[in-house]
C-alpha cells in the first residue's frame, strides 16, 4: 500500500470524524439530550448583562432565576384581576392588592392562599384598592382608591378605622383625592401618594390622619430659556404657554431605618431617590440617570420606573415599566445587575406593576396583564455581588477583597469589583497595584489618589536624592535661561530687521 494512498485514507477518515462530531453537536443542541427534546437552561450557562461607565452593555452571569409563581388559579381565592401592588411582611407572607376583584389577598411564603380582606359587606368593604402595607405590629393598611380613603384592619382582617380626604388650607375644596400607595414609618406617620400624577409631593399624615404637609416633592431643574420667556412675555402670552410642572412619584418604599425610597417615572435624572426625615435626597449628589435608554430606529425609549424595593443589605431594586427590566443598585448607586424584560415566557413580563423583596433575597414581581406574581431566587453570583457591595459600602475593603476576586473569576469586566480590589490595595499601601486596578475600572479619581500617595512615599523615602536633584534641576534651568538671554542680547540687527 503506497504512502500516498495511506495519506488520502487518513484525510478522508479525519473528515468523516469531523463531520460526525459536528452532527452530534447539532443534534445535542436541538434535542437537548433530554427527554422531550427541550433543552433546559442552567443558571451557570445563561447570561445577563450590565453597563460600564459609558453605558455600553457587558455580558455578565445571570443574577436571578425563576423559582415559582403565585396566581390563585387553583386555590380557594380564584384568579386575580388587574392586581396593582404587592407587599412582603416580616414573616415572609405575600400580600397582593387584587384591584379588579376589590380585595386584598394574603399568601404564605410558598404561595399558599391564606386570607381575603375587604370583600365582606360593611365599613371595611374595598373598592378598587391599590396600595397595601403591613406594620410591624401586623396591622393592615390599604389605599382604598375607589372609596377615596385609607383603611386599616387587624391581622385577622377585622375593620379598625378609616381616614378620608384630609382637610387643610394647602388643599382645595375640590381637590381630587384618590390614594393609591401608602407606607408608614416608625412614628406611625402615613405617607400617601395621590393618584393622577400629583406633582406637589407625598401627602404626610400623622397617626390620627391629620394632614401635616407635602413631603419630598420633586423640583424643577433651572432652565435659562424658560426664565427668559417668562421675563419677556405678556400675561396673555404666558397663559397660552403650557406650564412646566415637576415630575410626580409613582411608588415608594420605607426601609428599616426610616428612609423613604421613591421612583419618578417621567424624570430624566434622579428617578430613584432616598429621602431622609426632612425630604432631602441623600442617595446621590444629583443628576444621575438610571436604567438604559433604548433607540428603536428614530424612536427613543427612556426608562419609566414604577416601583422600588430595598432588602436588608441595602440593595435597591427598581422596576422599569417600559423595558420590563429590573435594575439593582447598591447604596452608592453603583449598578450591580440587570435582568428580566418584556415577553410571554417565564422570567419575562407583559405588564409589570410592582415588586417586593422577601426571605432569602427572593424578588416577587407582579404582572397585571398575566395576573400573577413571578418569584425569582438569587444566583450565587448575585449573592456574591450583594455581600461584596455591603462590605464595600461599610468600608471593609480587606474583607471584601476575597469576594471581589471571586466575582472577577466569573466576570472579569465587573468594574466595581476592580474598584473594590483597588481600595484593598490602597488601604495596605500597595499604591502601584491600586493604580493598576483603578485603570481597569476607569476610576480616574481613585487613580489620582493612589498616584499622589505613591509620589509622596517616593519623595519621603528618597529625600536624600530628590532634594539635590531638584536643586540641580532648578540651577540648570536658571543657567539655561540666562544663556538664552545673553545670546538674544548679543544679536545685532541690520536696518532691514535681519540678524547680522
């Protein structure tokens, strides 16, 4: 058998093996190597994305995966109808305002139906309820929009009292009052959102239902053009110009420390706020844009946040109505994760209305169109992000270093992790390594601080060489300047301006 023949046979055999391998891989992909032929997605193989400092998308491991759902279809309560709000109490129980059915429902953490409130005849009967809140004592408060009131019940669902439309010189007699969200702080003060996009802010009521004023109103950004128009137009012209009003709050959440988080769906910046006791935003220094701006041809789609919730670690989750995505931020407003989206499959949403965080970090998302609540559990990657972010915010950079290294092992592009490592190096005095991490994270301010410390250490340690070198350098510059000056003075110019 000739060598040429053997070579041809090996080549044909290699081609046959390659082709067979390709067919096997294609079949494995299509069939999924599973009964029924449907490939099952693994959390380790699915990917999400996050944004860098230039708002470019970067691939990132999936932060949450679908766990189960609550819909009431096969339970005693029956199906939902246009639900509007969801709340998780201290025991992990799930409360849903079933607006279209004029009731509030309670479910156990595993989704088992437990209780119906507001459906019985009497003073506690609800009419299109929207907001629901459970106090630490177990009292149930409902924003009963259809009846223009706030109403409270005992933990077992018995009517206690109601607060109707408040009276005040700040409120007009014909003021439309349709409360749709309510939260209560540790003092027992009630924060109420009035439906219809009330731009004046949150209604603040004391524990007796007395109106105390507006809280945390959004402010208009200064606009020179608008000021000039008002200065140089007549009164009749001003009446024809449409008024520019502040954006309204769409939803709110009160955390364990008493801070009120709000979302403003129509704002371009500062759509998420963290209000202190006097109504000032303490979340960021201002003018921060959240979410992603999408461009579909000539159309620009801006985020429209409709709900916000915060877990025990301070992780802020905000729900974007337009895209159906959930954005997670830490207490320094750093973006941690993105997941969700519009769609009819599990893990996507058709008409997302509200979200809440429950036990073990699970997120509950209410879909008013599908009439259900989808429950998501955090992946190991999300748990790493949350833990590292908490330690980072508390200034425990050395403890967070191990966490950030594990994050970077799974996502080498995660900029906050590089900043976290840089902080750990900086604290240990390893300024050159800190500068390297700050460079990857594109953190210019951190890089400058590390470089300043490195320069200071060099000058201090090498002072014996730096001082003579500095003196010699200054003397050389002076000598050079004098030489140039003498050369210029010695030049002679002819009558025509030329140098002789």
